[in-house]
């Protein structure tokens, strides 16, 4: 297969979720593969995204669980939390996982370069540290994204903030934190730090967090933040941040001033295409820096592809992995297939968490007109003895014409675990009758998904 005119059949830029999968599958199919990673193998997910974030979510739940265990007969002595100790454990696990990614690539025969790669032309890359020039027949851009921050002109004092990467470097637990943003990263960290004992204020420019999710899910999360003790300030942005003797003072667009120790900005992400040299290779970018691709992850240049967050499609780890796998199978494995971006299950690890697959009620009404809604809200069994008033909310969005389930939305403990399985049914085109015919599993919260029988009728109808 190898073309002697080039150093590599495939060169992958970026050792994150998408790049590592593509590199490994192409190498296993017999291609000569090189991969450059400028920071740490495993990328955002392993080093400063999903994995360390989920550990923080787990950690932040213990405090409340210990408190609630009294209802089950437990009495626990003095409780304390050591953030530094926890972070040592977290980073040890991240190091272990990152090393596994590195090893798996090398075991598959991929040449790994701990270096930054930039385009010289459409078949040539320069490695920045070593100065080495490499040629490749095919090139995959899998450089992911990074947190976006406003400039100092847009936000005076922005140099005092941290972004989501900075969260994983905090060795001390802040007493007070102000978070800007209403997306999933902002609300997840608001719960994490509130759970760990930080006084958290979330500032969001809209009126309800989690834009793009089902409206009732958004409301439930919004209320859940307040119940968790987070001060939620809506319809406001930051005007400035000032360093004071007492910490930092954030001035909001409303004129309100908030004293804090840490300011976390989680207001969006941008593709890592600055200085990548896409112009030298002739690769077209969108206005925001995303690489423009078609459904086969092909760019406008015939030997260059892009997968994962850099393409601005759906910024989730399993999506990047599948796009990378599809690319490698198609180009090197003789098994062409495309990533299907419909019905991707997704979770928001708030407390309680959100799990969702398919489309929202509003989107279904807009697209299909006539739809049936089934929903339920209940206090889960576990909370009956522990005094926790938190409720679980579930909603099924069903197309009236053929009873196909278009969306399943859950806010409650273990929602993510439930939705991964429900997603199989939705992907297969299950109808409400299939849900009804499925025997319940008792006692569980998930059984409510197959026992909702009464169509919801809006008030006044
Ligand atoms: C805080 C946070 C929480 C998240 N939580 C979840 C979650 O719960 N579930 C989920 O599915 N997704 C989550 N995500 C999103 C997920 O991490 C990304 O969708 C996923 O990592 C994208 O993979 P990727 O391969 O496209 O890019 P990345 O994983 O970002 O990998 C790109 C790699 O390329 C490297 N690179 C960049 N430029 C160059 C260059 N020129 N040369 C060499 N190397 C380069 C970077 O260092 C990086 O390692 C989260 C993200 C964040 C930030």
C-alpha cells in the first residue's frame, strides 16, 4: 500500500479522541502512519475534559451522599475534604490513561511525534520543535478545540480568569467562584464546586441555561442549580474584573459587583486552527476557524480530511472517535461508512444529571406539527428515606402519525446510564407501543420510561 513518494500514507495532526482512533485503525489496516501531538496524548477528553471532569463530579457528590446517609441509619463522624489529595489521585489516573493511548498507538505501529505539526503545503508538514519536515499522501486534521476567552479590550481584567483547563490545575479549593456561561461545561462545574463546598455564582447572558436542550430539561436544570445553592444571575454579562486585596471583583452589565476568589469563564470553544497553516495547504475554514468538511469528513483539498471538534459538527468524544474510525475504515480498510449524526445520546453531568437522545418537544412540533408528549415527575425511591426532595423528570416526544419515539429526555440520578440504552431503541426507530410492550424492571427509576400511559394534555385544552 505504501507510496514511496511520501514518508507516510497517513499523517494525523492531533492525538485526541478522533486522531488516535483514526491513526490506530489505519495502521492496523496496513498503512504507514505518523501522528503528532503537541501537548499530551489522549487530547481534551482524557487530559482536560470528560475524564477528569467526571472524576470531579464523583468527588463532589460524596458530601451530600454522606449527609443523606443518615436517613439510612448511618452516622458519620467529622467529615472533611482535601482538594489537593483528590487532585493528586485524579492526575495519576489521567497520566495512566494518557500513557495507554500512547502505548496503543505505538503497539499498532504508528510513529508518534511529541511535537506540533503545521502545514507547509498540502502534502508537507513541519514539526515545530524538531524542525523536521514530513510528507504524507493523506493528512487528517484532528486538532480539536480550546476554550475561547474575550480579548482584554472586550473584557478588562480577563487576565485574572481561568478557563476549563485551569480548573484541573487548581490545587486549592476556592471559597468563592464566579462562573460565566450557561452551556454544559459551566453548569457542570457550578454543581461540582457547589458540591465541594465552594460558594458559587453562575452568570449567564440568556434567561435559562442549556440552550438547545428541551425547554423543560433546561428549566429543571436551572431550578436544580438554585436548589444546590448556586446563585444564578441571568441576562447579564461581565463588564470588568478587578484584582483587589480581598480577591477579585467582577462587575456585571447590570452594575452589580461580586467579590470572589476565582473567576471561571466557560463561554464557548474555538477550533485549534490558528497558525496551523491551512491556508498554505489550501484548506477552507469557516469564519469561526472550523474546518469545513462534507459527510465523509473530506475537506475541499482531495488528500486532506478533518474529524472531531475542529469540524464544528457535534463536539463530543464518541462522535470524534466514530468520525475518525469511519475515515480510517473508508480510506484504508476498504470498508466505507459515514458517521450518522442523528440521535446522538448526550449527558450533562449536573446533579441530578441530564440524559437525552433525539429531538426536543419544540423541535418536534416545528418539524412534524402533530406530536404526543408523555411525561412524569416523581421522587425516586432512594429519596423517600433520606429526606432528599430532588425529583426525577422524564419526557417522551412521540410523532403522532406513526407513534415513533423522537426524543427521550431525563433529568434524574443515573439519567446518562438510562439514556445510553434508550438510545438503541430510538436509533432503531422504536414506537411508543414498543416502549409500552417492554416489561418494566422493578424497582428502578428507569421503569417509568416504559410505564407512561397517559398522553399529556396542555392546560386549557
Ligand atoms: C471540560 C470539558 C468537558 C467535556 N465533557 C465531555 C463529556 O462529558 N462527554 C463528551 O462526549 N465530551 C466531552 N467533552 C468534549 C470532548 O472532550 C471533545 O469533544 C473531544 O475531546 C474531541 O476530540 P478531538 O479528537 O476532536 O479533539 P481533542 O481531544 O481536543 O484532541 C486534539 C489534540 O490535538 C492536539 N493539537 C492541536 N493542534 C495541534 C498541532 N498543530 N499539532 C499537534 N497536535 C495538535 C491537541 O493538543 C489535542 O491533544 C468535554 C470537553 C471539555 C472541555
